[in-house]
């Protein structure tokens, strides 16, 4: 039963013409959103700490401080 469903979608994807182009555009947009924007707008704050214990301390302090803010 499950193989018939997978086969149905695979065959439908193979027969697409415009759909493949649209999927390429969608994947390109996802790449831009998750990779490029992450590089420029979401810096790695934990890179400044060397050990795991220091990273854990920083994260726990940030969570506590932000939870206590009104």
C-alpha cells in the first residue's frame, strides 16, 4: 500500500515540466532564507566562549535574565 503512494508521487514528479522549475525556485529561496540570512543577521554569540561549561553558563544566564524582564 505504501509503495503505491510513493510510486504515485514519484511518477507525478517525473512527468512535471513547470513543476520542476517551481521546485527549483522554492529550494533556492529556502537556501537564501536559511543560509545567507543566517550568515548576515544571526551572529554566533557562543563562538567567543572556548569551553562547553562557559557556553552553558552564558545561555542559562541569558534565559534567566530574559525570563525576569517585564
